């Protein structure tokens, strides 16, 4: 985990997300507290648990993006799950423990990527040697006397030099590769994912591995051999242990749509499944031990960040025990017209830059004028106010419609410059500007 102060974390988030200062401060403090926690004595560390967060706000204001960028910033294993896809144990659907298993899988992938980077110099050396042997396999054969062996070594040296210069990429070699079997899901939609995984592991051990000889160009064979060498050098037991520790100490779970599992509005109708999901979530968030295919994992120190619009319900409608496990509550604000304008210009990967780079591939220069950006921001705010408010996602819809003609004609028209000003916006979005029928811009 990087040694970042809360202010540094907020500045890094500001590079990608506009506004929502309160939410950024909350997650920055939570992240710094995790860094502090890791440096406490062991006896005190066991007494301190993460302060989980609930983000309250409409769709499209940055709830998911803040959490995703935070995980990317720290290199922590991260999963985003929808609370609505879980059901109480005994009902059709996924059980809540599957989110912890998904987190461990994310940690496994992170550790694998790190190990691959560390082992790549050794792997590349071994792959080069194997490619040389494969290329030389069809060469001269004969008695293994000293002169013949010296001749073969000279051939290998020439092949190695040609490989390094990229002159053998199209030459075909024959490889022995393992044929992957398509896994069969034996317990679909029954809340029995762990049992399903257990049976798959059992069949993998019992059933013999099937191999086949395949001919492929050197450029493809190199990737196959890299995978084979990496798997051969990887210590899978050590990888699993490290991934479990990483998920336990740094894992982040983003639990979206939490408001959808609140009780019915006003509490007039009982909803057993929704309340059951809350009861099943409680021990996971509170701290329990979950069995995964790699071993046991404790959820005591996993950071949970929940989110929801809470239009028809409130956080107080959740079970009191579950409410207490989310002590930090942050309200995200609706996006204003100025926010839309900033979203179009300030982030390092702003939408305007994305579209400009896409059209530049076809040799078209896309230029956004200030009055054009202002017109797009005005229209996005107007559409959100007049119809369903979907936040910043409205900009995707408007820009796609606005640049549809330019994107379609760019490869063939010969036009090398497109200037998006207020007149261009008014012309291409005239129907939305002149009428109240904005339905086509609703996602």
C-alpha cells in the first residue's frame, strides 16, 4: 500500500472525479487509517476494525468511480457487487459469502500479475531456449560426435540471433499444449457456488489431462510457452497464502444498491427475502470466517463501502445491527451545470479527449470550442432535470448522438477537422433543443 496522506489521496482522486469533496475525504481517511492500522502492535491491531462507509446519492454522481479509483490507487483487491443479486439462504440466487470468494479471486489475480512481472526475465530466457530447440528440431540428425554437436550448437546460435531480431515470427513450430475442458456448472442458481467449485476441483484431479500437438507461428507459440513456463515456476501454495492475507488486510468490497434490500416503504409489507439478505450480510460485515477454495479467510478487517440512492427508503430502514456496522455516512450531491462543464474538461481522461483520440485514429481532428462545451453542459443538465436524472452518464448519451455523424463519415468523407461549437451542438441536437420530447436521450 502506498504511503499517501489523505490530502494526497484526494488530489489523486480529483484527477479523475469532479466534486464530491465529502465522499473523497471520507474514503481518504478510511484508507489512511488502514495504513496506520498495519503499523500498530499486533495486540492492538486485533481490537481495531475498519469504519465502513455508506454513500448516499443518485446514480451517476461518482459513487462507484470513487471506490474503483481508490482501489486502483492502492493496488488493493476490489470487487463491486450488487446487493440485489443476493438472496437469503434457502432461496434461489447467490449467497452473500460469494462476494468474499470473489474478493479472494481478485487478490489471486493481483498476486499472479506481480509474480508474472517478477518471473518474466527467467521465463523469457527459458522460452527463448525452448523456441530455439523447437526451431532446430527439424535440422540435421546423426551420430552425436563432437563435430556434429558443434555444428548443432552453431545452428542454435544463429537461430537465437534471428529470434532476437524478430526474423522468425512467422515460422511455424509444433507444440504440445493442454486442451482445456469447459467447466460444467452442476449447481446453477442454488446458492451452492462453493460446492460447485469443490466438485470442479475434484474432477480436475481425477480426470486425466488431455494434450494435443498444434502447429502455430512463433509469435503465438511464444505466448503459449510463456504461460507454460510461468505456471511451472509459480508456487501456487505460497500464492494462495499471500492472496488470502492481502484480501484480509487490504480488501475492499463495494456493495451497490443497498437501498434495494431495505424493507418495503413504510414497513407495511413484510419482505422476508430482503430482510433475510440483511441478516446474512450482517455476519459478513461484522466479521466472520468464510471457506474458499484457497483456504479460510477472515472478514474482520475488510473495508465495506455501501452505496444507494435511497429515494424511497432511508439508511434508518436497514436493520439496526447492520446500520451500526456502517458508522460513516456521506451524501453525494446532484451534479450542477458547472459540474457537467468540469467533467467535460478537467479529468485526465475526459470524455472530450476520449472522442478526440478515437477520431484521430481516422486522421480527423476533433476540436471542442468553449461555447460548444457550455451548450453540451446546459443540455445535459436540462435533460436530467426534465426526465430521469442519470447524472454524468447523460453526457455519454448526448456526446454519442452529437458525434454520430462525424464518427460514421470520418473514414470516407475526407474531412480532417470537426469543430464543435454552439452552432454545431444546436444543429445536431436541434430536436432536443426545440421540443420537450427528450425520451431518446434516456438510457
